[in-house]
C-alpha cells in the first residue's frame, strides 16, 4: 500500500514496474535473433553518427561533450524530469530535476551502485537530508527509501539502467 500523500503517478510507476517484471522473457529462434541484433547494432551506430553530425558531440578522438544547452529534458512524472547525459550497456548518467513535492518510490539497483550528487536544492532519502554539494552512494542490491524533495532539487545521478521498485507499505 502506498502512503496517503502519494500521487497517482507513483502508483502508475509501481504497477507498470510490477507488470513488466512479471513477464516471461521470449527467446526468438537463432536466425531471427541474429537479424534483430544486427539491426539494433546498426541503429545504434547510425544514432551515434547522427548525433555527432548534428551536435558535434564526438570529436575526432572519439571524446564526447554535451553542452548545457544540448540534450533533452524528458518529463517522467508531473514533478520529475530527466536529462540523459550518457548511457552504456550497464549504467547511465543523468540529471534529475525534482520539482517541489517530487517523490521517487523505494528501489534498489541490481547491476551497479547508484551515485547521487546534489547540484541544487534539497532532497531527502527517508530521514536523510541532502543539500547542495552532498554526495550519496547506494550500494548495489541495497534498497533505499523514498527520494523526495519538498522545495525542489537538481541531482546528478549514475545508476544502472533498470532500478527495481520495491513494494511500499
């Protein structure tokens, strides 16, 4: 059961996560699997080349720079926005903008530790208060409590690509 002050978006996220995690993986036949893999790799290369051509993000040495005015803020809930900075097979780095009243349900990270640095504002993880300049590490596999911000915050996070949201009481 969710706390009384939880919003509908949190419930939707928890239900969606539970539904997705309950699905049985499907393994396609080997030939089809190879065709899919080839298309995905080609699309990834095309995407990288297109990003490079449009924004000049990759230099001649293969180094990547994302300017403050580049990238896209994506709304993931009414009070949460993310801006992806970098992603690989196991982890991603991103900015998380928490508007006043934002809440992220308890979760844990399976593949990598979650690193969080507060750039602006104030956030809470359970009873732990984090302010500008604070760093927080959630070790792999260790659940952490609700992430909330009453006044708003901007966080820099590095985490695995799929957090596991936990049942809340």
